[in-house]
C-alpha cells in the first residue's frame, strides 16, 4: 500500500508567478484535501476534492484552485503568487468524506521571493 | 478568536517526566477530536483520537470534556523521541469534513 506522495518537495517562485503542486492519494482513497501550513502555525484547510468535485473550501481567495483526476490524484494551483503564500502545502487523502483515516503527504515547501 | 487554541510552548521537560497539554475549541458543533504529532519539517501524523470516555494508548492518555470544550493529552515517562509538536485537531461533518488544527504545542524532552 503506497502512501500519499507530493511533488515537488521544494519550490522557489517569484511574486506574481503561478505554481502547480501535485498529490497522489493513498491507494484506495478517493478524497483529497489540501492544507497550507505557514511557519509556526497549524495547517489551514484550503479545499477538499471528492470524486473529482470540490467538496468544501476554506477561507482562501479564488486564486487558489484545484483539480482531482479520475485516479483520485490532485493538483493545487496558485496564481499571482504573493510573499505570504510561502508555506508548507500538505495534501491529505482519505476514503469518503468522514473525519477519520486521513493520511498526509510529506508536503511541498513553497518559497515566494 | 481562533477555533482551536493551544499554548505554543515550548515545554522543556526531562526524560521520564509527565507532561500535559491542553486545548480549547470554540465550535460546539465539533464532532471528532484528535491529537496529531508533527516532527520538525515533516507531515502531521495521527497520534490518537479523543473520546469523551477518555482513552489511553501506552504512555499517552487523551481526555475530552464537551461541556467545557476542552481536550487534553497526558504523556507519562517522557522519552527523547517524544520531542515534537503536538497538534490539537477538531472536525465536524459539514459540506466537507475538514480538520481544524491548533497552532501546536512544542515539546522538547531533554536528558
């Protein structure tokens, strides 16, 4: 059973650029959630995808968008990057839309300069 | 006010000590409660779920007080390997079953 894998592990982008982060969910999981973790803070919910549809969104602007593919992998896209977007981006997968059984990937560390 | 509040610490304790972390949550509709552990620059990992009846897993004991909206974690006989950040997490099933994290409490266990 493979876990959640995220790519890339590290990324440096310039303010105003766009970025795409990728996540492969754990085998058997059909739900993917994305979280942003700024330094010294807990992870903050960005959005969740279930069966290729957005299934809830946190308090993030529309320039944060996502996709889920038929194989349940997912992408997080951020447009018009700002310095405050610098953070660890975590992907978590689970089966269904319940509260249990989340598996987190090791994250993508994004630095915006 | 943050939905989940924790003392950020750090808590510096000697090996073998007992240490307790507390957490309060503001959303009375919260249904599920967890403690996650996060090592430096790594992903959060589930330590244990928290139930109203209290639950124990080896050296770790978690308690939930719904009336006071309060969650606790007790670590007995601390080990060096317990050094990490402990995240208090609550969840309620709505449109999406998102996890709401506290800022975490940092524990450093020393010789």
